[in-house]
DNA sequence: GCTGCATGATGAA
DNA sequence: TCATCCTGCAGCA
C-alpha cells in the first residue's frame, strides 16, 4: 500500500541490488510469463520511480512498468531466502539478490513510446526535483476541492491518501476548500511542504508528520497512528478535536475542523 | 466462512 | 459516480 515515498525507496533499493548486471526474469505466478521471457537475461540498467510508478529499464529499450495499486508489494532479499515465490507476478534475480513483485495492479512490458505516454500523464514528482509550476498552475485554476486535486496524479505525481491528509493538516487548509481559493503563498508552501514531508518519509520508510510525544506503547499500529495528526485518527493529534471524515475523489478525507480552516 | 474496506487507478455510464 | 481489478485483513456470523 505504497505512496510515492515508498516507490522511490523501492526503486533505489532495487537499483542498488540488481542494477548494471544481467537479470534472470520470470513470472512464477504465470500472469506475466510472456513479458518476463522477453527481457530474461538482459542487463537491468536501473529502476526508476515516477510518482507511484516503477520502471525496470533493460538494455534494448525495453522496460517493465509496475504499479502496485493498493495490494501490491515488493520483497527484497538474498537469492536463497524468500518463501513466497509461487505467488510472485514478477521475479528478478541477479548478483546474488532476488526481488519479488507481488500482486501489482499493473505489470507490463513497455517500449520507449509507452514510457513517454506514461510520463506524459504524470504531473511533477516532488521527489524528482521537477519544476512545480505546471502543478501550481493547475491548482490555481481548478474549482475542484484541493483534497481531490492533490490525489490527481496528472497534477502532482506520488501523493496518496495519507500524504494528502497530513500535508493539508500541516498547512492548516481544509481538504474541501476549492483549489483556486489558495493564494500564491499557500500554493508555494504546499509544494515545499510536500517535498519536505515526502523526502522525510522516503528516508524513514514511513510517513511521520507528528513528532513523537512520550515513550508509549510498543504496538506497531498505535505507533503508526501516533506519528500522524489526522489520518485514520479519532481525534486531532494537535488539539484533540474529533477528526471529521468525508469522501473526496472517492477516498476518505480526514481533517481537523479546528486546525484546518474551511 | 463471508463481507467489505484499504496508503490506487481505470474505464464505462 | 459506479463497477472493477489487485490481495490481505479486520470484523462479523
């Protein structure tokens, strides 16, 4: 269930493990057998991340495009370990390491034209040092709620439901506010905060927006919620007001009625 | 055991 | 806006 920060982390890890060497490519589960056979044995140059998309770039202008959706996962390990081989849609092995891609929503072979059309559908990626101006222009002119605009991957690539909730909280902006009601300063801060939060999340491997208060529970789930202000919380992590939930762009949007101006 | 939801996206209506 | 696909899992019977 990865947002952009984890996709970038996965890309960097996969490149470090498998990049620059011939890769054994297969589809143990079978549904990507043809695509895997087409690049099996070729050199895997590197793995790139664009928003929530992964591109495994092979010699010969062939790439494997992976999108994990909500259920997908990527497992990394030594070639000897790793039990879940049978259900992997995509398996890559090289230099003593193995990568398993489990349950992706998308896994397909693409040529340079396919890569170009994919990238053409994505807005600037806060983790790629892209120029934010196209995204800020879209926000400035959109009458849709800012909470819906932030999930639109053609505006900004890589934001998911957790980041949307937490970034808007940090800015004190309610998700149902029309995007174009943000002033220039708010739009600039929105991009800057997004870059900051996503870089931090990529480096940590998880989204933490709320500084830890005391030393409490060792329960992982509890700790996860404690690191956030509103996402999936009952009460605001800053002021204690009950968090409000609403549907925006088909997903549950979380907000604090006190800290986030409507 | 079954249902529905989830850190996602698409295509039809 | 809805149905659908990818899977796992919490909640319920």
